[in-house]
């Protein structure tokens, strides 16, 4: 393949094709002509179509989820380009944050922030910078190999100073609007990476785990012989206990245990936490007490670590968050490690904030010296010794395991905890109404994700913790005094230089700016930058602005193209990128960040599990690309339910099926076209000239009119559905046209295309075939960019010269509908013919009766007069395809034993009639034919006194097959009966056609072209019952008609004749050697 101009030579299309090898040639061709950039230049000046690419991390290799989302993005943006838009497509890289730091922590064995500070933030960040683009070349190679056109040279990276500066600008806008605050709150916290996470990050990775579940006693200070019972699955929080909490309205009981005589207080409904069967257990209820009456009761501390606090502690509090479905109905309060614990303790004065809150663990989750017995021990490792010590003290009375769903860090895959920590928050709860309003202005595919999942997330959105206690990220641009009473927010490099006096800043990472101070304007000395960096989700949510370095550059360009016309990512991004985009755009402009969005589902392994490198439960994407090609993989992905947000199990055999079901039939139709051009040239010395506007008012074959009309209907349908971003409706229809072309049009018109009806008719048919092939290339170009390019490079040789740049199919605009080719009547008639033929094929398959064996009669029964006319107008095709002697079209049902029955929709019947449904269903077999026919006419019928409609009932016609040899199939509109009884003549003709099939197969195997003249000879080797020796002379005319020459015994072969190939064949148990001999 090259960029040379088209020429008139008829190309010789090989019989066999390696799609991966052909794609490599296409990639070389695209590189030669700089196809992507050329297409972008050709579209300059057109209406812009804006697209945002969500940035992946380059610290891992692309997987099928990336390939799926990338294919969806490529299809939509290619289509936008083909339909007359200018589409800028820039690749983006997420280069900051936990994924990068986690890799460095593993590499350097960094366990805590102290380790980072010991080596120096500058060295740590240098290590991070060194790996951020580790797999960038692999990403570019794979994305390019998938056929995706996107700009890697003009990419954006979140580590670029221009990007970071725009992030600062975004933050300053929010800060100056009063939408940022410093809070001390209990947040999801990752011990592995020593930083808090946002609430939506904490929801990304839940796992079922077994945790210790313990019931612990808290003796009353006034009467230590009586104890409250509290249950917890986090024993490590017990050393920090400051209070207990009960529900004010629940009824609690004081009981005396029959075995230990201990007296305990717990919720009556939760006695099963102590006793397997409370009804049989030995205990006595001494007293019933309302929760509110327990308020203020003091108890003996579990540990002495914080027993000397001056603030009120070790007292019972009340709150309605306490539930009665687990535990004891009494919740122990560790306000540093639980959101509700913190809220309740703050409300009751147990703690007042950051300064008096016991939090005896360090950044990595190890106990500090405040809890000397477990100092240095990770909290999870401390669970067992804490339980052991409590048991020794007699305070542990029940000890079990509890299986529950628990959040894990989505980066390090380690358990999260709840921990009180200072941080910077963006207000979100106060704009819930705006978020919901802006979401309503967007269009999603599928819309249920927008209306339910995303809407519910927005409607309950909480303030967003945007700060991370880390190093490799965009620093939060706040300079503050030690008491935080004076804070300066910086929104640009220039502003920082002006405020600090430091000039020449070229980098904004911590190691480059942490030392910079800003003089206080209130006499507080020098203001220092707060230590935190941005959550990397804040950066990716800022990408619409930061990729353009807005507002410092490209101001007009950004404002013209915002919101984006289109974005697409996986369903997991509803709480990730989609969310952060919406929050920031709503705060900044009170607009959504996008107009149209496609959500894709997840790609799972064939066993339904998550794809795992360690389990090796999926094939390497490179293996799939090398074995089957990118077009095949693209088709598999975008025809899967994943394009409507459903999960898909990846099966290699299904990818492979795309070759045999779609790619090869399409390729063979394309190859057949050029083979017939060569045949036409050889036999009639005629050159094919494409006529783009056939006059269908003149006499034209009905199948020509039909395939052209079907193609126009498809163009119209694709435009409508792509405008609605419904890829899941478009791809099946595109593939159906390929099937229609190969299995109907070419199959039914093979003789015409080969010139058997004369050269004039052949030229008309070839013009129609070219029209459909050329249109298919343009329709499919966005979906299968490689094979369409391959085909176009040869098809364009049949096109007249153009002044436009037509070197690539991807430079052409999408085909316009040719109104003159529409014909609803023909489409309807051929559709009915197809139905009849498909029903007939089913009967043949069920009776194991080959299509090559002729049958005597096909009976088509329908009361629809127009149906009769439609089938009779196409009867010759039914006869030819079904290999039938006679076609009978009739409305006479009774003559052929056609019967009717009513079939109930059990669910609809049960919903509407409840207990009477069974009585109605039992009465249905007794409903007469006349009543059923009346139901067909009126859609209403009364059964057992109840009126039923088409919502509850359907009518099924069936055939009484007691007539030997007659079998039937039906739809709601038509019933088809096939006479399968055979005589000797029919059987022999079937054998003759099998012999013809063996000749055609051997020709193909020998790579012969239609223009190659060959003689056919045979030598019988095994012939039970002399079936072939008697058939061949009896069916001489049939063999000659199909082979276009005599089928001769090998004894007639001239001595010295050149045998091209010979091979033993088998037909119905008989065997013969078939010789293909070069014609002298």
C-alpha cells in the first residue's frame, strides 16, 4: 500500500488475507502520508467538535478497559470528523499522586513520611518524575496499533508547569468564592500511603473480609458489679475510648446471667449477641430502661491511657444513629476514628476539636507513645494482643469473627481506616441542587446511569477533601501564618513571584516552592506554604482548563469549545472523573463540563472474575492484536453490551468468531467484485465505470433496488443513532448490511454478476455492488479503520479523478442519503421473502436436508393479500434459493391443517388477575378457532368472564404434521410448509450439486481465478449402490449447467495433459478422485 494516485489496473485480490499483516501495511501507509495530522488540517475551518480525554497513568500497561474506552472515543471522534467537524484529539497523562508514589515507596522501601524527609523531598520527587512515563511508549504503540487517532505529540501532562498553574487558578477561583475551608474531620485514611482519601475514592474498592468481633464490658462507676456491653469489629480503637452511645428511644434491659451471675446492660432486641437462642437461655431480666434514662451514666475506663483527661469523658451519650440490627445497641466512642463518634462527642463536649482529640497513632498507622503497651505496633497487628489483654482483665466476654464488606485503598489495596485529620475541603453539599440541575442538562448513554447512579451520588454529595499529605503532586497554593489567621491564596506563577520576590520560577512542585515565603501583611512574619498537595482527582477534574493553560492562554478557544461535546469512560468514573469534572465546572461556571457522555461497562475475565495478572485469567491484548487484528478486537468490543454500561466476560473465541462471521464474508464480497471485473474484461473487453446516480426508473433488477434502498436506510439510521451516541444500535445494523450484502445480494445475484445474463446486466449489477461496497467502506471507516482503508485503496481505482485529497478513506466525508434510491415497497417485499426463505432453511436444517437437494413444494400460507403479491413478485428467488420445484402462496389454512392456539404471558396474567389466572390459563385450550380469529381482529377476548388483551395473550399458529413428509415453521405473519418427500430424480440432482460444490472447493483451494479455464475429470474409487455412476449420466445437463462444461471420466483425459491439482473427494459415502486440468 502506498500513497500513489489511483490507476485503472484491475487489482488481483488474494484469496487469503492476514488481517494483522494487512493492518501493519495500513499503519505504514498512514505514517507515509501523515494521515491523522493531514485529516486534521483538511478539517480546519469546520465547526469544532470538542472532546476531552480522561488522563490515564503511564505507570501501568493498557488493559482491555482502556482499549474499550479508547475504541468508543475513537469511533465517536472519527465519526464527528467524517461528518464535517474539526476534532482536536489530545492524549493526556495523569502523572501525579498515589499511583506514582506507591511505586517509589515499594522500590525504595519507604514506610513512613519520616523516610521521605530523611532522603529529601527533592530526591523523592526526582524518583517519582523518573517513572511517570515508564510505559508511555507502550501506551502509544498499543493505542496506535488499535487504530486510534489521537495526538501524542501535542499531549498534556499534569506535571507540566502550565497545567499546574491552571490548577492553581481553578483553586483560587473556588477559594475566593468561599468554597474552600480548612477542616478537622474524620476521613477515610490509607495507612499504606499515609494520606486521607476522598469519600468517593473510599468507595472504589470494597472487599469481603473477616474481622474480629468482640463484646466488652464497661462497669458502671457507681456500681462496678453492673456493666454496659459494647460490641466492636475494631478492637484497636478501644484504647482511645472516651464514651458510650445509646439510642434515646430504644428499650434496654439489665439482665443477670444464669451461668456467671454477672449483671449486664444491653438492648433487649440484641440478646442473641450473647445467647444462641435467647428463649432457651438462662438469664433473668432485672430491669427495663429507656436509652434516654441512661444518659450521663459514668463508667470505669477500659484503659488508663486517657483516664486523666480534664474534659468530660467515660460517660453514656445518646444519639439516633445507633441501630438495633447488630451489636448490643451500645456503641463505644473513639472520636478520632469514627465519623459518628466524632460528631456525637463534639456535640456533647467530650472533645472540642484538633487540640484535645486523642489520636494515638502515627501517619503509618502505628501506635505512638501515648499507648505505651502497643507502641510501634500497627493497629491491625494490635487487635490480637488487645483482645488478649482484655480477656486477662475479665473485660472480654464474647470473641468471634465477623464477615463484612470493608473499604480498601484503591491504590495500595490495603485496608482503610477512619481517622480524624486536618485537611482542605471544597464545599459540595451546598451546591447539590446546582449539580443535579447541571446533570439534567447532560445526555448520557445509557441514561439510567445518569438518572439513578450519578444523580443519587450528586444529590447526596458531601464536601470534598482535596488535600493529600504527600509530595509528588501539585502543591496547594496557600501561604499561611502558623495560627492560620492570615492566609494568602496564589493563582499563578506571576502572582507568586510578585508576592514573594522570587523570580524565574519554572517548576511548581514542592521541592521547587516549599522554601518560598510571603511576607505577612499583619505582622505575623513570613507566611509559609501549607504542606499538602492536591488530590490528583482535583487535577483530572481541572483538565478542561489546564490542558489549554486557561485562562493564561487559549481563552477564546476554550470558551468556544466548553462544555465538551463528548467524553467517555468506564462506569467506575461516575464517582471519579465524571464527578470531579461536574463539581469544578459547576463551581466555576455553573455549567456541566460535557454535553454528551458514553459510559462503558467493565471487561471481566472469561470466568467472570476481575482480570488479574497474577491469575493469568485473560489473554494479553498484544496476543489478540497479533493473532486477529485491531479491527476484529474493535468490533468485538463495540458490539458487546459494554457500550451500554454492562459488564462483559472477555472470550477469545468470540473475538475469533468476528473473523468468520463478519470480516471474511465482507472481504470475500470485495474480492468477488474485482474477480468479476477481471472476468468482464477478459470475456467482453469491457471496462467498469462507476455511475454514482443510477436511474432506477428504468428496468432494474428488484434485488438491485432493494440493496440500494437498504443501504440508504442504513445511512439515515446511522446518522440518527450516532447523533444520539447509541453505538449499541448502530453496530448491529452495520454488520447486518454486511450480512445482507454477502448472504443475500451477492448470493442471489452471482449469475448476473458473472455475466450469465449478458454484459449489460452484469455492469448494472457490478455498479450496485460497487455502490454498496464503497458506501460500506465509508460507513464502517470509524469502526474498522484498517480494512476499510485496504478496500478503499483498490475501490478508489474505479472512481473518477478528484481535486480533493482522497488518498485515504478517512479523508472523505460521510456518505449522504441518496433519496432517489429509497423504496419502502421493495424493502418490505424482500424482507418478507427473506422471512420465508429463513423459515424454509430452518425446516431443512431440522430435517437434515441439504439445500443442494431439491424439494417438490414450498407452501406459504398468510391471509395478507399484499404478502401474496410480494412473494409472487420474488418467487424466482425463493425457487432458486430454496431449491424448490413449486411455490404455492395461499390463504387456505384449513386445507393444510393449520390450527390456532392462545398462549398466555404468565407474568402479565398473574399480575392482572392474581388468583383467577390459573382458571383462565386452564380454559385457554378450549377457546375455539373463530373466537381466536376474532381476537386477532379486535385484540380483545373474554375467557371465563374475564376480558383479556394482547398484553396477556398471544396467538400461535401451528401445523398438524400428521401428514407424512410435510413440516412447518411460522412467524406471526406467515406459516411455511415444506414437502420433504424425495424421489430418485430429486436425490440425484442433490448429488449432482454436491459434486459441483467439490469442484468449486478445489478451484478455491488451488487459488484459481474465475478467468482461469480448467477442465474437470473424475475417477470413481468407492461407489456404494452405484449412486454416482448412475447419477452422472442422468444429471449430465445439471452438471453442465453449473460447471459450464462437461464433467468427464479420467479415461477421457488426454495423455500429457497438465494436471493443476488432484484430490480425493467424498459425496454421501461415495469417493472419487477429482482432477483439475489446464485447458490447452
